[in-house]
């Protein structure tokens, strides 16, 4: 936050991009603000893209400008219709409303070709016959200037003829390229006669076989922005060194009032796989269940995991916009979803690792008790829960040999069953391995919650689910996909995977969950936030994802 403006007695902090936009509007450089989100349709979007989407969209909104949704589909090799659809679904889900139609860079191929011809006519581009390896070799490096290509001085006529022949399919892939003619001794390697068109005899997902030459990113991207009259082309830091080339392209192609590139730092999450390349590999190797596996941080995966767009927005805002690369803790993202769901969703009882509890002095009837859906938000109303002689409780709410300060159930101890009665454990059964299978207890019928006898205090409260009405459920508990202790990557560059990233528990839910819909979220009391899986859950076989546990290692004060 660099500058603070006071409007209507409110302090509004602006990020550095907004400060730049303010200057451009004040100087008259631009009269409006037009931003864009330009993904390459070669994978699903992830949390980093969400930052870029929300940033570009919010700038357009704040300045009453426009926001374009444009596919940067200039490389036919890796692109796919599936990705186009998933990207649009994610952008819409995030609520980033783009102006007008969805735009495609491939619609500008004719215009880009014209721009290339213009460069040739100005003596600013030439057809080069060097191989890829030779071009690299001639390029020099950080310490050594490059060498001119022997084809650099071809005549304009010859260049135009050859470039047209490239377009008409006369040459094989790699036989010739078109290069900008800039400066082989520039300290900025990007300016050393960069390749701007290559030959690829490949069908494109939208233009089919119309083209066999395709523009390179550094040439295509500035043109796409300029054609759409983008004012502020916001991109990530690795493109800072490409900015002079961006400016060269829009200026040499003679665009009036061309866009301006501004870079910000990418969003990284510590110990989390965000790169599209890695995610793609995990999907292809079937280590995860598709691009929306809830352990990933693609937007589709976060949505399936139960993250809300409000939580993602809060996270992106907390992370801020900066000019220096840094990495955010996953705990901050988890903090945001807890904050968002805290008052929004009902708190219900679920048993994740069940053992049975029998109340021996209770008759066989089933009683209905009324409890608040969310103690902190009375607006969510109340619901009925069932109580009876046979219940399920969590395995770790009973101990045979409890340590000091264990206030839950052990033989001889009393606890309150949440929303119900005080009970006292009397005995238990074990299996052949000594694991507890069932606990027996007696209840004090004068202590029903909400009754006059309910003031009797005991130190512990545990939750339960009545057995005959309980809904069986598969509960998926997630941990980080990579091993946090040993670090994300192995020495050979492969991902160091955590073998326990997914655990499936067979638990029980209280009967109200029979109306739960796919994608609906809940707090399971004393445990965490959970959502009904949108892909695998059915009425008969309920599947639930843990979004996040209640325990937190992050607070805003610590930030
Ligand atoms: P990845 O590096 O994960 O493969 P990418 O940069 O290749 O992603 P694009 O489709 O080219 O993905 O990116 C679309 C837009 O999203 C670009 O403007 C890019 O700068 C931005 N973007 C990509 N990753 C991040 C990130 N981690 N944080 C912020 N913005 C990002
Ligand atoms: Mg990219």
C-alpha cells in the first residue's frame, strides 16, 4: 500500500498499479481503463490465475472501465476445447463479468500477419533460414553480444516473397522463421532479433488448417492488447524484461495510443503445487483424480473442495499486489474459508471414526431434541436431532486409561452429550486387538439441555449421532499433496508426494443430512468444515470432502 487517499472520510489504500493508472488518467495518456485476462487454453486455471482475474476485473470496475476475457490461443500445439470451457466456467464462477463476447487471439491472425508484413516493408523484420540451434548459438548470452544472422540483409522484396511462401505452406516446420530486426548487441537478450513467426503444420482448434505459420507470444500478445485498445496490460514479473519488446512491437506496428505493460509478482503458495506443468503431470500420471481433484489448487478443485468465491477473494486481497516475489502460507487460504463459512453454514453432528455408545437405563424410544443450527448466527434457525438408546460417538472421545486433564469419556466419568443429557460411562467392550468397540453408559434424565436441570455442569461435552437414523457416509480427509517436512521437490526435480494426502473414513451423519445437496457445506462440530462432493456423491452413497479442519495455525495478528 503506497498511498492513501481520503474520500468521504474513508481511508482508501491503493496498490501500486492503481497509482500508475491514476497518473495515466491525470496526464491524459489514457481516457479510460481497459484490462483483460488472457489465459492460454492449455490447462485449468489455478489460484494464481484467480488473483490475476480478480485484479484485472477489480481495476476495470473501480475505474468504470471494461474487462476483456481473451483466450491467448496462438499456440496450437497444446491447446484444447476442454480447457476453454473449464476456464470460462471458472471466470464466471468467480463473478468476474467480462464486457461483450469472449475474445480469441486467433481471430486476429489476419491482422497479425498484416503487422508482420508492415514490419518487413519497414525493413524491421526478415526471414531467417538458420536452424533453431544456430539461432540460439548466434544469440550470445548475458556476457556476450550476439552475431547477426547471414540472412539479416535480405531485401524487402525477397522477405515479403519468402514470408508469403511460408504462409502458403511451401516450407517444412523449422525450415524458416520470421524475425524482428532489432539489435543483436542489445544488453537485453529479448531484443536480439527475436523470432516472431514460426512454421507449424498443425491444425488449430478454431482456425483449422487455415494457417501453417503461427506468431510467437512476444509478438502476438502486444498486438492482441493493442487491437482491443487495452490500456493497462497487467502481467507477471517474469515479463519485465520483455517490456521493451512489447513496446517495440506496438510502436513499430504503428498503433495509436498503444497499451502499457505493468508487471506484478505472481502468487505462490508455500509447499503447494501451482504450476500448470506440474498439475498437468499429476493429472496425466493419474496421481490425482483429474484437474478438479480436491487436493489441487486449481479453481475447479478448490470449488469441489468447498472453497467459496468469497473466500478466494478475501485471500487474494489479503495477499495484496506487490512488485516483489514472495510466497503465501496455505494457512492463510484456510483462514479465509473458515472466516467465510463460520456464520454462513449450519453446524451439524458427524462421527468420523465411530464407536458405539449404549445408554443402558434409556428405554427403546427415539426422542427428538431441538438445537440451534449455528449458535453464533440465530438466523439459521433450529433443527430437530434424534436421541435414543444406541448412539455413535468419536473413537477418541473415550479412553481406557485417560491422562490427567482428559475431560471426555472414561469409565466413571460424566460428560454432556451435546444438546442432550449428561451421561456417565460404566463399562466397555473391546475386540481381539484390544480396540474399544462399544461403550456403555447411564444417563441422568433430569439434565436434558434447555430444561431446568440443565444447569448441572460437567467439564466435557461430546457430540453423537443416533444409530438407527444415522446416515452412513464416506468422508475424505485431505492433507497436502506434497511432503511438507522434506520440501516440495526431490533432487531429480520430481514432486515429493505425501502418501497420506487422502484418507477415507466411513462415518455417520445425523439424519438431517438426508436432504443435503451436492456442493452444500457444513461445519461438523468440533471437527471442521465439510462439503458434499459434487462429482462422486449420490443419494445412496454420500461422499463428503473435508474443506478444512477447525484448528488454525494462522491469524491476522500474526501476519
Ligand atoms: P503457469 O505458470 O501456472 O503455467 P501461465 O502463466 O502459463 O501459468 P497463462 O494462461 O499464460 O498461465 O496465464 C494467464 C494470466 O494469468 C497471465 O496474465 C499470467 O500472468 C497470470 N498468472 C499466471 N500465474 C499466475 C500467478 N501465480 N499469480 C498471478 N497471476 C498469474
Ligand atoms: Mg503461459
